[in-house]
């Protein structure tokens, strides 16, 4: 049985059931057909790095995992900063939406979308 090495490792990012349910609903939209969820970091935000999520296609060097029926992609650069992070979703009126809890973040800003971390 030929298995890709990325399927044998622990997932870089974990989705809660709530987050997976929201992602599945978004994936049903025609513009997202055939795409997968990508979680990544980029330079920016008020703390130096910021979280981003997008629907995308798998790239050669991605680490992929599946949880609650949703495939999640993370590129090697982002994996250094968000390994062990948990993506949750809340429908709360005041602080609703996707939230990422990152054990690697040394500091986070008030918006919860940017952070400082040691790779």
C-alpha cells in the first residue's frame, strides 16, 4: 500500500466540528467546487503575522489532513508557525466567525487575527 508521508503525520491544524460544519456549507457554493480549505500565515497584521484561510487546490509540498469530513491544507512555511493550532467557528453576534487558537503564539492582538510567534 503506497501512502503519502503527509497522511501518516499528525495534522498541523485541527478543525472543531463547528468549524468543519461551516467549511462544508461554504464548500457547497459553486465557486468553491472541487477546492479544499487552506489555512496559512502571512506577514502583516498588528502583531507581525496574520492568519488567513482560503479555498484552494492542493500543491505538491502541502501537508494535508482530513477531519470531520473536511480536507485541510497547510504549506510548509505556515506549518512552522501554526502546528497544533485549532480552528473553531462560533455564530455569536459579538465575536462570531472563525477563530484560531495557536499554542505557538507568544503575543496576539485584540482582533485575534494576528500574532507573534517563534518558528
